[in-house]
């Protein structure tokens, strides 16, 4: 299940939460983060922390 999305970087990337719904609390139990490119395509890589996803985007933008 996809949770919140956060815009990051200067060229249209987003970071989305991915996880499972906790039936007891009805909240999302985040398992990892995914990056969505500027075309709206979700990349295959997963990241354990939002900071790691941010670093990936920063590196990708710097290389472009």
C-alpha cells in the first residue's frame, strides 16, 4: 500500500511511503520508501529511510 508522497529535488521527483496497513491502529506501517521520477514512473529501488531516498535523488540530479 502506498502512503504519503513527498516532493523532493529540483526536477520533479517524489518519494512515496510503501508498507502495510496495521489493522489494530488503522495506520500505515512503513516498510520502505520508493522514488517516483518526473514522468510518474516508480523506480524499482527501495530505500530503508527517507534520507536514503533523498540522497539518491540528489545524486541523480547532480549527475544529469
